[in-house]
C-alpha cells in the first residue's frame, strides 16, 4: 500500500516522491567485480564453444508497444480505488489480485480483491474480495499490495498489513497460503514475517511493505520497500531483498547486502543495500538470460531495470514502458514469478506487460489499465541454466535429428514427426546453452512400444517407459506395440511425460 487508507494527504505525499524518483541502475553498496556464470558439460560429441563474455549493460531494442483502450480492472460496488495488482498466467487464465476497499468486506480498511480473464487485456470477471484485515495483530485494519506465487500446488500471497491508519512506521509484511488462490490462510501464526528495520527514521513514516516475490531454484526471493532502511533515499525510496527456502521466511533467511547474500538471524536486520531507488516495484525472473527485471515507476513511465542473479552486474540497459501511471505496476508473470517464454523467439525476445493504476481518484490511484512492450536482442540461452527456458522446444541436434528440451535435459528424436508431436515449437538453430544439457535418452525409430491399462501406449527406451498416450505416436515412430499386464506396466521406471510439460 502506498500509505494507509483512507488518509488521502499521506497517499499524495508518497505518490509525489515516487513520481520524482529518478531511474538509476546504481544502488547503495553495489559490489565491484564480475562473476562469470559457469557452463555445464556439453550433451553433444563436439566440444562446446567458449562461453560468451558476461552481459554488461547491453542496449536492447523495444518493439510492439501496446496498451488497452481503457480500464481493464476495477472493483465492484463502492470500491474507491484500485491499484498495486499482482498478475499471473495460471492454467491458461490471467489471474489478478489487487488493493481496493469494499464496505461489504469488514473491517473497513484496505482489502485484496480478485478477478480473472482470458488475457491480460481482459475481459475480467466481476471483482470479489478475498482477503481483508484480521481485526487483530499487525494487519488488523489493512491488507494491501499483494504478490502471489505458486509453489507445487500451493499459492503464497505476500501482502502489506497495518493495524491502523496512522502508520508511524507501522506497515509490515505478512504471508498467507491457499490451494485455489481464493480462500487464504494466514501463516506465521498470523504474525508479520518482516517489519521496518528502523535503521533511519525519516519523515516518510510508511514502514515496510510493497513486496514482490519470485520463486527461483528452490528459493523465494522477496523484494520490498523499507522507508527506514539504511540504504534508502532520504525520501524513503529503496528496494531490499531477502530470500529463503521456507516460503514463510521463518528459517534459513538470507539478506542481500554489500557482499552479496548472507544469512541473518532477524528478518529486520539492518538494510545495507537497495537494488533500485523506488517505491511499489514488481519484478520477475527472465530465465533465458538469467536476469531479474524490476519494474518501477519513473517520470517516463514504467522503467525496467535488470540485474543478474548475484546482483553484481546490470546485464542490460533499462527499457521503458511509456504511458500514464499513478501507482506501482504489476508484471504479467508465470506462477513462479518468471517472465513468459516467447513462443517464436524464446531466446531473443521477452514480452513485458504490466497492469497499473492510471488515474488519481478522490481517494487514491484507480482505473487499472494494461501497457506493454517487447524487449528484443537478448541473445539468451547461452548457458545450460539459461537453456532451461527452452523446456518443450525442439532444436536441431548434432546428429541431424531433433533434440527436445525436457526438464533441464534433452531427449533426442530420430523421427522429426515424433519430436514435432510433442514440441511446443521448433527452432531453426541450436542455442549454445543446449550443448550444456544432459542427453537423458534417445528415441530411435522402431523402439518397442507397449500398451497397458486403459489402452495407454508407451515407448520402451533403455528399459524405461515413456508414456505417449495413443497409438498414433508409436505408428509415427514405426514402433511395434505389445500388450502387457497391468502389473508389468506398473513396474516400468517412468520417463518424463512431455504432454504435461
């Protein structure tokens, strides 16, 4: 939340300092030096080419600027403002959670509303309140600024809570969990997971909040505002990062400081390093280039600042999504908080779409609209880690066959028709990073096939069963089919199911 609701004067103060905050790549305590990403062993018989030099402030192109014709998300009934959305593509639907206020959702403070639709531009379903103040604890009155990720079958929502309108640095960050994204349960015993560090008490008395979460390699990375942070601007602007393998941040927490990530014994330890001078930012992970992209508001619109994984380098120069705004953006992301993979150019292009409030209404920012650009010229998939973005894509192999990337490994197909059956796309060239992926299995033409219960069909590859569903694939692969018992079918070791990628 920008500041508590309903005091409009305090909101205006924070909105003003957010608007005049300059776009900067530098952050207080930026380390000096460059870390080079390592390359995994090649999957081909050829020697892998030398690793490209680390990306450093590469200028990207911008194409396909877009925006909605008007408001795409708004609260129903008497919602006086709508802002700070979290936006996720989940099972083919675009789901959005955002901050508003409905009199029908007690106790009379900020509420988190929910809506969904077929695309980022809508149309969206009628908004419903899904999370409100607890009436007790740190979030007694206000819940706002949702950020939602999904880990396995559980959604986690990180939100800003406040017990009253008069903050006095009283904003803190809480976390709730859900199985459907609609019905939420407070975690941490209903207590906050972090609050203001109180390193430096400034005129801006917001506190800690406006968080955004990304799930990456088993870690939840949590970026947030703390107007009392040591490395914040004098107006309170600054974005800090904690990470933990525990989504509730109850244990194993590390804080990003001047020397990288270090374990901390308190989530409110001194904030020594800010990654961008801003309020109400959102971020995502771009797997194809191993980079974070932070969306924050500047005079020109929504600026995207890039960091590598270790926060030691800016791999790209910032890009800007122009247009009006009155509060922080919500990036269109995957359930893990990652950038969506481009279907035609997964290594060279990334779509950056945001929803953001565009009008300052009588009670605060509202009229959420869609804006977006495509950033091009990324030259990604250069390492094995980056090539994981190609999951489900087919690429030419060194043996004049096709390789399909599956779960960080490669399946090599002798028959192109079979590879195309499962691939989400076929690339004309082989990105360098694919050579660092392990060749998990080959699919030769004529490999034996078996059929078991419910007429399911699978190919036997090195004694392991790859379930392909129907006899069509076996026919394309010229694979003879043998009937086996249910007991035998159950005994086979399974290979990944490409149809469920």
